[in-house]
C-alpha cells in the first residue's frame, strides 16, 4: 500500500491483524514491522524478538487464581507491556485514522469491538493483547472485569465494521489458505495429526471468509473487496524461522492484487478505503 500510495481511512484488525493495524495506524512504518517479523538486526528502540515478546510468564493475579492459571499455557501480559511501551500512540481517540480491534468475550457475550463508536476508553495495547489470546495457548486477557480471547473465535472477518464505516473499497489480508501439496510433496494424510489439524483449520476459516465476502457482494454490490491471500505453501504462518520467506510471499501477493486494482481505477472511484486484517 505504501509503494502504491494507498492510504486507508480505517483499519479493522483481529489477532495478528490487530498488531499490524495498531502499529501502522499509530504511525509506525511497515519497514520496522517487516524487520521485526523477519527477525533482522536489532537497532536501538527496535521491537524485541517475537519469540521473547510472546512467551510471557504468569502474572501475580493468575498465580493467585488456579483456574485462570490453568486456562492456558502462557500469559499475553508481556506482549501487552511491549505494545504499551512501543506504540507511538496508545489511545484510540488520539489517532488520525480510525482503528477498530475485535476480541471475543470468553463468557459468551460475543464479539467485543474496541475503537471509535464502540469502546474507545481502553488502551490500544490492552485491546490488541486481548485480540491475540489464542485459546488454550494464552490465558484469557482481563480488561475491567471481563475476560477476552482471540477475536476470530466469533468472526473470521469483521467486514460489517468496515461497511458500517461506509467503506467503498475493503482490502482483506488473510493467511488462512488451505495448502494444496504438489505431487512431489505427497498427501497431507501422511504428515501426522498436526498437519491435518492445521489444514482443517485453514479449510474452515477460508470457507467462512469466502461466505462473508460473497454476502458483501450480494448485499453491497457497489463495494469492492480485494482479497490478499498469499499461498504460504508448507510453511506455518507462525513460523519465526521462515519469517523472511513468509513476508516476501505476502508482499508479492499484496503488490499483485493492489497494483492490478489500481490499474483498473478501483481507488480513484472510491474515496473511502478500509483494511480488514486478521491472523
């Protein structure tokens, strides 16, 4: 988007999409984010390595509550502290562009939306941390007496939030894409339970995404939805070792989709451009 001079008005983010949206919407350049994801050289003031950032020990409150302590393997609190320290702005109300972050209330109250027009009194770092709490891996994140987990539990995409903001063009960033192995790679059926589980998750979430986009096309035919969905091949999107390769694949697919849309004049005809990002 930076290379093509595309400046979104609104960012909607869930899970790792919330991380990227929060940093870019608050003024951090994508070069800094890319260096972090690739695990490149660390300069003064740079983000700490992803592995150390996300592997947090239990908080004192969690240690005092055995049930909460056993609700996940890790705490997201260390990551929240990193966000609090490194975000150029940590207040939804101070941003020049609209940022919306979604999470799921673990006690069955559905999707929670943080940002303008919803809950904007919560620090961005807290909202993003809640949105990143993958169930069972992380303990639910507590915000003012409520407990939250990854927002994708409720919806794979929150396209409705972009539509409420009167989006003309919605750019979807998605990494849930089923892997289609080549004949040389062989069938996934012989790669163990983890490979099957990952493929099943990708199938379910990509299907939910497709149905959501189809519904937008039916109900809002004037809205353009551009889907940036790179083929990650056999690599897990959470792989730190393959960070450089994953960033490169995402970059190439994004440039292909957005450059083609720009050549068609999509952005000239639509003044309101929104991004919907998710893990």
